[in-house]
C-alpha cells in the first residue's frame, strides 16, 4: 500500500489510507474486526463439523448445491451466472460434495481460529472472503456481503491486522518484519 510507480512517477497513497492499513496504532481497530469475523467463522464451522451431514456424507452441501442450481418455473434463479451454475452442476455430478462438505466445515473452522488468534491473518481473511464470495455466487446473501467486506479490509490491512496476535511473532519469523521501509527512488537513466 505504499506507492505505485507509474512511468517514472511515484503515486503516494492518501495519508488516511496509509494510516488505516499500515499504522500499528490502529491495530486495535483491526483486532476488533478480526476477532468478530473469526467468531462468525468459528461458530459456523463448528456447527458444520458437529453435523455428520457435512463431514461424513456431504448431504448438507449436496442439498445446498441442488437448491442453488435449480431454475424455478417462474421468478429468478438463485445463481445469476450460468458458468457458476455449470461449475456447481459439475461438482454435483462428480459427487464432490462427499468430500467437499468436510473441506468447507474444517476450512471455516480453521479460518475462524486463524483470525481469532491473529495467525497468518491476511491468508485466513483471504480464504474466508473466498468462501463468502462463493456463497454469494450461489445465491446466498445472508450476512455474506458484510463478512466479505470485513475480510477484504483485513486482507488490505494484513500488515497490522494481526499485529496484536500471533502474527507479531509469525511474520518476522517467515521473513516479513514490521517496520517502515524507506522507498527507493527510481534510478536515473544514464545518458
């Protein structure tokens, strides 16, 4: 989020954006958003993990996909884009729900745990947002738009979203230290 180099010019982010997504003084704000979002995912995931129709047979996911691909005689179908309906129909025809149900259940749970603990926060938020996007593409609005926007904010603030959390230790250990890096000016061309 620092700056964009375009044809030799450096375009700076507005101060508000730099502060919101890079200033560790706002880590408490992202802590609140992160833990709230993590609790949403953890509650949803644990409900599915405890349900054999999700983790053993996948019948719950099969029912969801079947309803999503159905085209009603009158009214509007849940899925707007035919390519996504075809994708879900392919998943149904190949009986992918038998293993994908458990994948969704455990994935939601892991995203929730990652967000609550602040462990690889940007990655956890990305996969949470990806699941929200898929639910919305399948025609389920519910709380998914709000959760998607929260996940998008956390992804954009990945450097500080987990600062009050395990990322404080994890990111420097994997080679992403916190700290201000001076911006390099483009080298001048020799004549």
